[in-house]
């Protein structure tokens, strides 16, 4: 004689459903500080000075339009890093500039410990691929 397990399965399913219903729902919350709307109390921030380093196809490095060598570039970067707030640095190599020269300029920037730097005008590199 075989034992009928159907009532046992029914009881187990009912217990499972009751267990699922009685488990408290866990909610995850992340505290976010939302900005406060203050129309006239805070004036808009003033843009810091933006210094621009460009590299032409011949490998000449320009600091805000004036040709400089790497030692002078390092001096300028050290001076701007001491300013408060630190100005933004925009690096814009020409699309035909040699990568070796761009790498040298990036090494000078890294050694000077500039924290606000961005690449400008690199949109045309995406067209090449």
C-alpha cells in the first residue's frame, strides 16, 4: 500500500504561502541631500580661469596661445596649481600631432599634480574609427 502524499504537499504549500506573507518586506533607502531652492540668496558661481594647452602638428606646445617649451610649461602649471581655486586646464592636441609629444606633455601635467584637467576637441578622433 502506497502512502498518498497529496495532502502533505497541500499542507506544505499552504505553510509556504503563509511564511511568504508573514515575512516583513525589506525596503532599501538611500539618504540623498537634495538641493534647496534659493532664488536670490546665492549668486551664480564665477567661472575660474581656464588655461589651454595646444599642440600643433609640428609638435610645438602652446600655453594660452604662446609657444613654450616643456620646462616653461611645468613652471606655469606649478604656478596655477598654487592658485585658489585651481584653474581648469584644457589640453587640445591637434589631430595630426605626434602621440610622442602628447605623451611628453601629459607626463609634465602629471608630474605637476594638476587636478582639474580635461581633453578638449577630441570629437574628431571618433570620426576616424
